[in-house]
C-alpha cells in the first residue's frame, strides 16, 4: 500500500465515505467529482496501483469489479438505458489516484 493512498484511507474508514456496496474484496462509493448523473467507483480493497500492476493472483479481483459494476448498474436503474465502464491507466490515460478502480457512469438522457 502506498503511504498516503486516498482510496486505502477510505476503505480503512480513515476518511469519510458512504459505501453503496461492500464485500470482502471490493467497495463501491460515489465519485466526488462526477462526470455523469450516476458516477460510482468500484474499488478493490487490495491496493493494486493500476491495471499495469495487477498480477496473476489479482485477475479474479478485476473480474469481481466488473461483476459488481453490472450489479450496481441494475441497482441504480441504468442497466437498460446504458452505461460506461472505465479504467484509467497511468497519468497518460487519465489515472489520478494510483489505486486500481473502475468507474461506472450512466444516467444521461438521450
């Protein structure tokens, strides 16, 4: 774990956040700078710096984030209208917080 990882601090409840979902491996909470009407972050509890850093043992964690994103899309009512899933990878790919996380965005009216 990085010394000052904001997501690790949220997961360990050192910073406030309302979890919309939590299990043994993942938490879900709202993005504080939403880019969509519904913008959730699906964050593994294990500190994995980025997609570039996950190993063989972490593959199931990444698949769990996608399964949970699908479940949260149903729960928030955006599964039928459509949604976007996004991993930002490294600074050039838009990653700002270096703890692997999946963005679930939707709720736009088309």
